[in-house]
């Protein structure tokens, strides 16, 4: 039996268009105390705007700080839409114990918001 582990998911909604943000590349990195960032996973949003597991196969999410970086330049650029933020970075903290971390992103060409989802 495999021990339970932490998971990270995201769901991106393009609020300007009113539908999920499909094909948006997302990177998950662990932030070290010295400022270095170590990639621990990545994915591209599906037709529903979701990445259902951001950890690389066999990856472990340990206690500490992490960053999700959303490649909004490629997303908006592919649609030839004007935009302001070439990427969106969200830093969050993973605590002790086994938990699911869901980090949604509400996105538009000139703004964004996020929260801890369930």
C-alpha cells in the first residue's frame, strides 16, 4: 500500500471570455531558503482548464514554500490577444501532514486573482 501524499491541482478560468483557459502551461517549483527554485512538476490545462496533478511521477511535496508559474504570454499570444502580465506567479506554503492543495486562477488579460480552493 502506498503512503498518502500531498497533491497540487489548479483550475484556470478566463474571466474575460467566460470559459476555462485551455492549453495554459503551468510549472510547480519548490522555493529553497536561499532563493533557488527547483522544478517539481508541470502540466498544461485540459479542455476544462484544469491540471489534475502537478507533481512529476513519483514526486513528493514536502513542507515548505512553492510557486506555481502560469505562462500567460503564450496563452494570450496564441490567441493574438493584448495582455499585461507575461506570467503569473503564485507562491504558497505547504504545511505538515497530508493535504490536497488546489490553487485556482481567475485570469483576464489585465488582471488575475487566486485563492486556496478545495
